[in-house]
């Protein structure tokens, strides 16, 4: 059975920060679902990362630096 979740949350900041949080609603995301994260910033170095309170593992697929 396919399950479609279009958005589990968004967040942004107009000031420099090293961390943003997204609160997922009650019930969370079902096990086995693909979660795609998109992070955009003006950094020219560093490695973006994603973490959650359940200690799941996330993999960086692509990284582009822009000026």
C-alpha cells in the first residue's frame, strides 16, 4: 500500500543560525517512508545535516555551494 505525505513541515530564518526545527504532527511519519529534505543557504563551506529525536539516519545526496 502506497502512502503519500506531501509535507511534514517547513521552517526558515532571516538571520544567521546553525539550527532549525520542524515539529512533525501527531502520528509522525510511517516507518519505511522516504523523507526528502531541502536546505538552502549562502554558506560557502560546511556540511548540511538533518537529525531527528528518534535518532534516524539521513544521507546527504547532493551539496552545491553558491555565492
